[in-house]
C-alpha cells in the first residue's frame, strides 16, 4: 500500500481551500463557513450569528452538510479546514431549515401586519424562502408573553416575537458590557428582559432594533413611521461628532425617518450611539434659513442670491478699501465640508488677503499632525491605551465601545486617568508595545506633556478628539490662523476664533464672513450679540438662524449636511464622502458655489464651484488627502515620523 | 457473572459514612497507595490499563479522557458530576448516601493523577441531604489531613468544594455543569474547545461521574489488570444498575458487566411484579430507546446493547409490565425533556413543546393519524439538529416506542381515551 | 427589605470560597431563599452587590433553576415525582390524593399558607422507592395514600422549618427520611416497600383507584400560583418553570 496517507501540506499562504456546493475558494485560516459561503455568493440563513459577536450556534438555522461529519454542522461556528466540502443544497439541509423555521414560528405571534419589522424581517424573509407552507401546530397552544413592553423612551420589547437568538443579550455582554438585557426562565418559557423589568439606561440602545433579526426589539422613535420599501436610503456620515460613524440615512417624503448603521469596521464597527442616531429625525424640525436677505439701517429685504453675493463682495471690498485687509476676518465652522473649507480659507487668504481665519472659537497653538496619529482601529493593536478624563468618551460615545472591544477581545490594557494627570504613568504600562494616548482637544497641553514623558520609554501615538463632524478636516486644510493647508507654516499668524469675535466687538475688525456659526454654543451668545452690533459688514452663510444671522448685513442660506455632497474628515483623519439625501431646504445653490461666486465678484474668477472639482484641487494641493482617497486616512509627514 | 460487590461491598455497614468506620474497612488505603506508589503519569496509565469507562452515560474511557489534558497548563480543575437526574437513575445517590468517603477518596485519587488542586463535587439541588452529608464528610477528611495542604504528608495539596445545584437536569451535561459552576445559567457550551482544553474558568478541566470516581480506590488497590478482567472485553469492571418500575425488588444492584439482563431481572429484581409478564424495558434511563422482551438475553455490555439499538446509558433499568401504556410512558418522558430543555437551541426548546402537545393529545385519544406522522416528522427534525444531546435524546424513546408499538400508538388516534388503560382495566376486573 | 446580617455574612463568606466569586451565586441564592422563603428583588440585588455582578445577571441565573421561588411559598413544600418510574407504581394516584387533601392544584399554596405542593416531571432520583416525593428537600418514598395522610397530619403540626448556614433542620420524624436504597432491595424500615406480589397502587396511570378513599373536603381555600395548570392529570408544563410574568417598567420611570 503506497497510498499517501499524509494530510495535505499546509499551504504557504496561510489560506485553506473549501468547496461549497461545487464552488471552491481559498480563504484565510479560521474563516467560518458562513463567511466563506458569503465570499462564494452562496446564501446560508442565520439568526443567532452576528459578524461582531462570537458564534453561539443556538438558532440551528445554518446547519449544513459537511463531508465526513456524521451530523449536520452549524456553518456559523464551523471554521473552514483544508479540503472541506460543504453542501447547502442537499435535501436533508433543506428539510432541516424547514424544520427549524417551523419551530421558530411555533410560538411566534401572527402579527406581521402591525409589526414594525415587516419588510426587513429575517423571519419573514427566510420563512418565505426556506420555510414550510403551512403550520401544523394548533394556534390555541401558543405560549404567550408580554407584548409591547416599553424598555425606555427609545426601545420597545415584544417578548412574544422574540426567537431567542441571544443577539441582544450578547450585545450587552460582548459589545457594551452593560448587561442590561438578559435571558430569564428556561426552556420554552425563556424570555429576554431587564432586571425586574427596569428601564434601559444604556447610551447605545438604538443598536438593539438593528441587531434583532425579528420585530422583538423595535425603535419607538421610528415606530409606525414607514415601511422599509418606502424609504430612500443614502450613505452618509453621522454629523453629531468627529468620530465619523458611517450611517445610512433613511428618508421618505423629504423627511429623515431614521439613521441606520452602516458597518465600517475601521470606524464605528457598525455601532451608533443614541445621541447620533436620534439627531437624524430631529433635523426635520430644525428652523432653517430659506432666503437670501440684505439688511441695512433702513431694514431688511429678501433678494436673489446673485444680488446677495454681489452685495457681500461690494461691502467687503469697501471695508478693505477703508480699513485695510486685516480689518476683515473669516470664520468657518467644524460643520463645513472639506470642499467648503478649502474655498473658504482660500477666499480669506487670497481673495480677501486677511490672516484672520479660523473654524472654532478655541485657539490651537502649536498645532501639529502628531496629535492625530492614532487611528480608531489601531486602538486594538495597542498594548495599552491611556484615556485622559471622561471628555473623549463623552464627546465621541462610540469610542467607549471600541475601548471595550480592545480590552475584552484583544487584551489591551485600558487606563482611564483624570484629565489633568501629570503624574508619571510609566511604571503602570506594559514594557513593550504601542501606547495609545487619547485626549480631548480641550486638553491638548496635558496630552502633549504626557506624550513627551512617555515617549522617552515607549512608542506613543496620540488621538485627539476634535469637535464637529469636520473639525479635523478644517485643521488639516488650514482653516487656522497659525497653520496653512497640510499644517504648513504661514507668513503671518492671524487672530484665532475668539479673538476675532472680541476684536469685532471692539471695532478692530469691521468686516466678518461667517459660515456655519450657528453651531456655537449658547454661552457665546452675548459676545455674538455685541459682535453683531459693532460690525459694519457681516456676511453670514448658514443653515440655521442664530444671533449673527439675525443681524447679518448679507445673509445667504446654506445647505445642511444631508443636502449636499462633499467630504468630511473624522478625528483620526479618515476622509469620508457625504451625499445629498434630501433636496435642499432652500432654492439657493450650495455653499461651494456661493463661495466660488463671491470670489469671482471679488476679482478671483475661475474657482470651481462643484464639490468634485474642488476636491480634485485640494487633493492636488494636500498630498495626504490624495493618499487618503475616499475612506482612507489622511496621514501627514510629521505624524508618520512620530 | 451476576452480582459482584465492589463499590457496594460495605454498603449497610453501620456508620460507614464516618471516616473512622470507612478507614476501618480499608478506606483511604487507595489514596495512600496512589500517593506513595504512583506518579501522576503512572497512575493515569494504570487507569488506562483498567479499561474503566465513564459511568455517566457516554461510556468514554476514563484514562483516555484524562490524557487529553494539555501538559504544563495549570491550574486545572476536576469536577465530580453528581447531578444525577436521568429518569430512572439513582445510583449516584446510593453511592453518596451509603459510602460518601469512597467517592471523596476516588476524587482525591483522580485529583492527584491530574495534578488538580481544587476539585468540585457538583451535586443536584434535589439531593439536599446528600449534599449536607458530603460537606460533613469533606470536613471530616480535611480535619484528618486527607484534604487540603499536603495530603497525607505527600506534598500534594487538594481542596474539595461541594457545590449544590438548584434544579436543572441539563447541568448533568459537562459543559452546562461547568457553566453552572461558574455561576451562569447552566447551558451547554459550544464544543470545541472541549473542557479538557478550556473548561472551568477557561482552564483544563475533567468532569467525571460519581460511580466512575468511586471505582478508583479499588483500581489503585487491586490493580488495573485485575479490574479489567472483571466484566467483558470492552466493558470492564462492575456497574451499578438502578432497577425500577414493575418489578418485585426495585433497587440498585452491582453487577459484573456481561451478565445477561434476564439474570438481573429474575434474580436480583425478583422478576416482574404481580406475576405479570414483561412488555418492554428501558436499559439506560429516560434518554434511551425502548427494548423488548426478546432483548432480555442480551448481556449487560455497552456494545451489545448498542447493537440492539439502545444504550446502557447511566445504568438505569426501567421495567414495564403488560398493562403499561407505551404512549403514556412516552408522554411522560417527552414532558420531562420539555421541562428540562434549557431553551438554548430552537429545535429542542420548541420541538419538545410541540412533541409534548402532540403526546398529550395522543394519550387522551384526540390525535389524528396525520398528526401522528407529524410527531414522527418533528422528531426527525430534532434528532441530530440540536445543540446538545438533550434535544436529540428527547426523541429517542418516543420514536423507538412508536416503531416497536406502532399499533398501540395508532390505536390511540381518535379513540377519545387511552385504549390500553381501558383494556387493562377489563383485565383486572376479569 | 435588606437581608439579615447573618445572611449577608454567609454570602460574604461564600464569595471567597471559590476561585472566582461568581461561582458562589447558587449557594448565595440558597442563603437568601433560606432566610426569606423566596428570592426577592432586593435579595438578588444584595447578592449582586456582594459578588460584584449586575442584578440582571443574578436574576438570569436564578430564574433558570427550578428550585428557587419567585414568590413566597407555604411553610412546607411537597414535591411529588410523576416521572416514569414513579408513575408506573402509582404516582398519579398520590398526586390526586394530595390534591384532594390540600384542595389546591399543583403549584398552588393552601389558603392557610401551610403547604405548597407540586407534581413534577423532573425525576427526583428515588425510582427505587417509587412513588416518592420530597418534603422540604427530604425524601419520602414508597408512598401510599395512608402514609401521605399521616405525613400531612404531622407536618400540619410542625412550624416552618428553620434554616441556618444552609442546613435545613429535619423536622419530620427522622425515620421518614429514609436512606437511598442500597444494593439490593430496601432495608426493612418503617418505609418498607410493599411486599412482593402485594397489590400496590395501581400500575395504570391517570385513573383514580376506587380502592383509594374518596377525597374529603378540601382543607382550606386555595390560592393558585400564576402559571399553574390543572387541566391534565399532572402539571403538563411544569409549573415550577411556568412563566412568571415580569413586571413591566413603570411608565413614570421612563
């Protein structure tokens, strides 16, 4: 017998070969059969399996035939091995699927017509595709549980619809660690519940209806608002903070009905915080600026946008002629897209020739790219991560989930210390490996000092939580008085945000262009009112009314972030596209076209107005953005060096 | 052949539950010898040589199971599975009630072989008095230096913790037992990893049945070779059989493996009661398939019974006389699994509920023939599809009974009452 | 209501008994139930606090196991096995008898709060002494209606058993707590099984035997536990794990 009985040699590439229904692929070792089948375009239905959670194999929906195995195997928990041959088409697999669906439907209520999940329910879909034609179980014998239990103002639980896939309880175990929802009782009486039915308090509840494969956990804020087939879905970026969670904007009848998560493993890992998720529908009720307005001592009048732009240019030219270019300042905001920022800083620097420009009211002395070196996903590769204070997680809540994942699934040591910690932490850190240092942008000074100390013994990478959806992009592209695009040096440093306002109130600055200032907090309203009273010329381009827009000599409506195209950069430098999900609330053109027209009126003709053309220009000027492309990280030389 | 007293040799001795009496009849000699004559490695080899197979139901060779532990990974844990809850099974209770120190000695021997410093006895919640007894015995043994630091001056240290359950059959499944012992809902874990690699607290763990461990003092004292010659080629030693049902002398009998079942029934159990004849019996507890009178001549040998389509399981023999309604018995076993299903996987959680509903309507004579075939079909949809063996075994008895007594099952359909009960009532009055 | 200091001390001691504190959940819950007679929300919260767990985790565990009570139970708890081995030897007749004597269905508590009784399909491990039951966790085997009557009379005079350090005090005559059958038939005792060939309780299941005394008047009004069902010869779905509907959150809390 010369038959070769040695097993096939392990391939050099670390890949293993698998055959599913006659199709073959080579996949990474450890890949689960469900994932391998997805690569091959073969559908294996699952309920309990979830890409972000460990397999539990409880629903038994994914049972498939694996050659040389005596029993059907759960594809969701079976890693591929070399030469594995899987069949999903055999009669026994089909019968099992039908059987499991019959079991799952056994005690499931017949309330699909009034179930919010209808149309995007895996139980409906799989029952249609794989399920039995009719029920053999007497309807009178169904086990009943509580229906429509409000777990919070966001979440409603229907215990009867639950198929006990354990996703929500594992979510609280593995993803947030908060243990709010648990399984109670056992056998057919098992149910999902909180301790004594107490309300949920998590800041991440909105993810529950999304991971629930059926209509057991539904979103009370979206309840009975729409059927999924009526929704128009647009890819977007959550506008609430600088974390840059990817979302789907679901709209209907020109209204945002909900934000749904859109998995980006490098950023959000498919989880949204409730603050971000709730911000979508709340936009429908925001008061908007809809028409251009000119205002002078005699009163205000609505005008066409070209009149408004011409008037803005004329009045700014007059100010420059009377008081010189440094009597003009330009303020953007952390809510502007990169393309808007690009034109705005160019407008300030070249058309108006003023050094006074900024995007926030806080000053950023000595700003450099090294404070943005650590990527979100890189947190998982650190040996230890130091979080200064609770501001980072308060500003960007989803960061908490990434830290928890790094801690529990990757063994990263997470040290949360008081924000102003100056004491040495060196002795408490692992000797080897990368150290992540996360701080809020209000705490840059301490972070810099601590990083300086740690870098003597460790490799340190910093992450700084910026403000707004594009606070990072505004910095990268030079919407700063002390730093040009790509953190280049400037000839003459201008006034920073708050100083611009104070100088305006004091009459030192007489002409001000503000784009998106309505996002500033109410605490600066008195200052803004003084500014508005003192300025000769105030050009405001904004979406929402505020103290400045009400006093603007030229007011031009802007497009909200859901109404325009462009790119925004999250706190780790990831450049991501935003797309129009709704028609604009105004008939005026987008900010970029207005800025281009304003520049032309000021004598700088030929600036692009379309965001795609502007983007082409800015990536040529800022190579880090060219390398980032769409979805990559903008990494600057200094950061790479650090 | 026939009755052979090894584990039960001293049963009934006054005060055997105390350390003094147990030591007077030779107790803890096995432990002393294990510690003095064996290294952990040679001890595992001795157990391998004895051919001892697990007495919990699956019959896996004990020494082989021990050999799966990865080398040099510590701490390791040992759990004695005293969660005996199989319908018809009560041998572990007898072993604990009558000779608790024998179990503790066996546990310590295994702990030494496996180099375990913390061993647990997981005892079902219903065995309340047995738990108290074990706790008392552990304290007694600890005071005598048999448990704790430096066991009997050997340098080996082992603590024993008696842990009471709280009512869940599924905790007899070894990974569910581990989950329960860790303080979770006692639900089976995904395998692999197997407990030998990642068990209690994520550490290498061995789970052994009460009877398995109680054998160890005897194997150590008399040698693996001696043990192996008891019983049959592949089923070494003796086994405790729990006999119940329609027999004259229910009880636990220690029998050498290989003895014909008929001998157990006629000689130990005193035959079927009331001079009736046997209709059927279940050889391995509630999980196992029904056997018929023609199988009485099978030897008590795991493989021989397996060939007949059933299993010796945990050694529980339930005998049923001619008046028994097999539908009623099936209904009760189905209800048992329905009650004990942990609810983890859909086929078991919902399937046992469906089965139970059908069986109750069948027993009451309200099922149609078509629905009877539905019963067979859902059993097929459960068997082999469940997360752990509980859901699979929930179908075994009812399906085997359906096969062997098809007429009886079909006679129930649409009868409006149990036809067997009606017939046997006539029999009694006649 | 906070737990008694003895119970807290016991739980705190259990915490360090295991390699990991969480392992102590089951014994800690026993300590709570021994004190209160059931597991109260406050009791579970205290256990959670001492073991450094979320209360939800403790409730998840406690509801899984069938021996913990979610509501206060009667002074004496009777658990009658109706699995195969006991049923083959007349357990259903014992169940019928107890039901008629106590006047409440399985899973219920007598109106005077003296007894909570239940028929269980969970095998109690007393098949050699079938039919059998547990009274306050002690085995009583080879039951006949007469013996049950005697037992009920004695229990009626007994106070609720007290517990200390997890040790329940045996309160019924010691002879009744028979040992498990040893090798061979039971040793002769007060609880000797019926002699071979004697007419024991009927082997058939589900019918009341005319030989058994007719049910007397119920001993008191009964209270029914939620989820208990009485339409079948025994509790079909095991009321010990029947759904105990959890309270809904108070709308005012939201």
